[in-house]
C-alpha cells in the first residue's frame, strides 16, 4: 500500500476517533475514542487509528503475501 494512502487513511480514522464519542455518545466507544483533550486520549486515538489502518492495509495486501512468508513486513 502506498505510504501516502496509509497516512491519509490514518488521518481519516484519527478524525473519526477524535469526534466519535462526542458526536454519538455511545458508551462502548469510550475505550477507543477520545473523551477529553488530554495527552493520553490523543495517544490512545493515535494508537487505535494506526492499528486500524494497519488492519486495513493487511486485508488489502493479504492476497499478495506468500503463504510461506511468516512476517508480512
């Protein structure tokens, strides 16, 4: 996957996680979305945004990986 595309997906996911709980109010989003403007909340949102972007990248490039290749990076 292109690095710029992954960065764009990361920014979109970070924005969704930043305003996800505030705009919906759903309680099950508290562990992954930001609930206030603290440094920890921004680190948490950054971690989960990158984690989800990496999962999306894995699903997209999974077919191109060799079956005997243990490490995908």
